[in-house]
C-alpha cells in the first residue's frame, strides 16, 4: 500500500474532533487544515469542490473526497485499521452492531438533541429562539442516553468490548452534552473519563483546538 496522503479539514467542534481522534488512534500521518464553521472558510470555491455541503469535517485521501463524520471515521478504520489499533468489523454481526450504535448516536443524540440545542441556543441569531424545542431536546437526550448508560454498566465499550468508532461518537456527544449544561450519570461520567484519558484523544484534542 502507498503511504497515505490524508488531509483532514475542520477543527474546533465536537464533530471535527472525531476523524482526528480516529487518525490519532490509527497512528496515521495526516495534514490538518483547521478551518472553522461560519468563518467563511467553508464557503470558498476551492473548499466547495472538496465538500459541496460547505461543512466540516471533510477528508481527502489521494483522489477520494469524503464528507460526513460517520463516513470519514468508518472509512479510516476500514482502510487503515488493524488488530493493533482499531480493527475493522470482524463479522457481519459486528458490523451490524456498530451500525446500530452509530445510527442511534448520530440520529438521536447528535442531530435530534444536541444540534437542536446548538441551533436554538448558540446559533439562535440564525435559526431562531425556540425555548420549547430546547427543553424538549434536553429531555430527549436524557431519555435516549439512558440506553447507552445501561449498556455500559456491564461493558467497557459499546461494541464487543473493544474500543471503536461508536465510542468516539458517544464520547464526543457526551462532551458536547456537558458543554450544554446536561449532567451525566456517574456511569457515563466514568466512561467519558476513561475515553478522554486515552492518549490519542488528548492528541486529537490538542489538534482540534488549533
Ligand atoms: N452531518 C455532518 C454535519 C457537519 C456539520 O454540520 N458541521 C458543522 C460544524 S460542527 C458545520 O460545518 N457548520 C457550518 C454551517 O452550517 O455552515 C457530519 O457529521 O459531518
């Protein structure tokens, strides 16, 4: 395999840290272009060629252009992962459980709860004030995250008791929730601490704040 020629676009958010964290876990060398949202940097003609959605994160790997934090993280593991770092799913069943957790975390926690809070709190000048939606999103997050809490009472990680992409997504959502003033249960708090104590997370956090 040729040496990877990876560029990751985007820094500063709970979504941009995800591919950076995976790249650090995999020990990949990559170039980070730490552009931010709503700075105008995602609106340029050259960036629009990379991601027509004008959003971050995005990845370039040789000829491949990819957007969507879920797709980028799964691609990096499937392409560059190994049993020494993060292994690609070993069976159809393991892939299915990964898909289940990722769909749940991205759909229910990220977009339906946390991004609703973001749109109507920090970004209310763009998306409008919506106090009812904010309260409902907080309550919805708490109800949904209880499923992960219960699972983690008997498991160290989400899928097959080994660290993987779904742990990156849950951890970044938990950190995002805390920054929105949502308290975590003791169980989720200790999971969050174990995940963020990982050296790859610490390295990614430093990159993501560039
Ligand atoms: N579904 C996308 C969401 C990407 C997204 O919304 N990114 C935000 C930053 S976290 C962004 O680029 N916002 C800029 C904008 O909406 O103009 C993903 O998971 O990668």
